[in-house]
């Protein structure tokens, strides 16, 4: 049983407050209670993502998206009782109630179960030159730069393994021997690793043409220079629930205009907004693709992910997005590398 203090919300709480609670609690769920600690509802990161995709903003009330009749368990339920309740259901946490129906904790179903090995492949693009991080990348490829006493790529693989994704394909090119020597077949890291060698630059999607025979079910594609604690199991479940052909992880990006913005109509000033902030969703460099998309990828040509998604849109195949509000950092330049090293141990387990 885990404490709910960090994930406790009121019915009047906002989506933004819920996101903070869910992230700080590291359990992907928040509980909504009244003043007497009676359960009012629960809220998951999936509820938040769906709300944002439906046009709600961060200041919207959680009452519009919370689950008001969630499954619960009693403080007297055994492990077997709890597992039997959740068997076959996509439930990861259960509020625990005392005899007076007050919330006293949260049960983490994952902690009751051994992690299940998944057959879905994970394709990691690790062949880039890392030009913006020179001279650090003069001797090693960027994914092998150490952050938190281990290579970036090792943290990525470790995080996928945490959710049962152990079948890894590394698309290598620049200084590939260093990657192969360190990871080998993956057995030392509890995973199975295969290598695909790009003989030329093929973009973030083009290299998939070299591995079509290996990909028979929905698979991940991820850039090898990202640090994130996204729940990959939840990402895959979201993709499958939506019956998506292709799902792109997206990250909210905030931009503040450094001037006062003057709104006008027919030459007349209607309002002045001082240094307003604008929000956009940007590509987070993590994808899940259905094997059918491989038919669109040209053989051994440069072809990147934005082009693939644009082509799917032209065909009305309707790719979807998966909003990421967990920790995420693209280590593209020295500034981001320094940030990653400062933050690593507060985010990831050693």
C-alpha cells in the first residue's frame, strides 16, 4: 500500500494541479476526496490526455474528466482478492478504503505482479553523428555519452525493460562498433538486442525499410538521445485502445512573446496583452507504428517521421497524438546535456 498524500485532490482542483499531483506521486493516478477523506473519484494520466485532446485547458476542472465510480479495494482484501478484481482489466491502481469508506492508501497492482515480458519490438535510432555535441562526439556516438554514470542509451533500454519491452533493435551507423561492444546481444542487461546497420543517412523512418521482416505487430520507434520516464505500457495501451495506425508522442512547448501584443480591429486598438505566452504541441521523438505503415516507407532512401505522418494525413489514415507530461529531455546540445546531468538522479533510479 502506498501513501496518497502527494496524489490527493479536491473536486475543485484543476487539470494542471492534477498533472502535478500525478507526476509527483509517480503512480499515474490521483484520488479525489472530500474533507472527510471519502472517495469522490479518481483521475489517471489517460483521463488527462483525453481531456486535453478534446480541447480542455490546464485550468479546467477535473470534475469534467474524473472517474466517479472507480473500482476500489478494502483494507482487508488479500493480494489474491485484489488481483482477482483486476484480472483482465486495464487497472493499475486501486484506492484502499477502511471500514468507514475513507481512503487510506493506494494499491499498486504492478508491485503485486511480476513484470510481463512483451513481444512488441522497440526500434532505437542511434546512428546520428551528434554534430551539435562536438567535441564530445568525436570519439563516441551521442547515445553513449554518460548521464548519471551510464550511457544515455542504457537508461533508455532500462526504462523499456521496466515495462516488459525487452526486444530491442538498434539502428546504428556512426561508430557502431562502440555501441555493439558495450551492449552485445543485450543479455547482460536483461534484454535481447539486434542490430541494423545504416550504410547511409536514412532519416528517422527510412531505416525501418531495413527491418520490415522483423516487425509484425505494433512497435516503438524512439530517438536515441532522449531521456524520459514515460510509461511505455500506458503509451502502447493508448495506441491500441484508439486502434491507431500511427501514434506520435507530443510535448507541450511554451513560448513567451517578448513584447506587448496589440490586438486591433479596423485600425482601432481593442486590447493590449503584455508579453503573452503561447502554447504548442511539438514532436517528442517517440512513436508507435502499426506494421501496415511499413508499406509506405521507400527502400533504402532518406525518409523521416514527419514525412511519414504527413503522408498518412494525405491518405486520411488519421494518425493520433499522445500528450507527454512526464519528464522529457532532448539532449541535442551541451546546455541540455548539462541539464540532464543535474536532474538525472532526481528523476531516475540508479
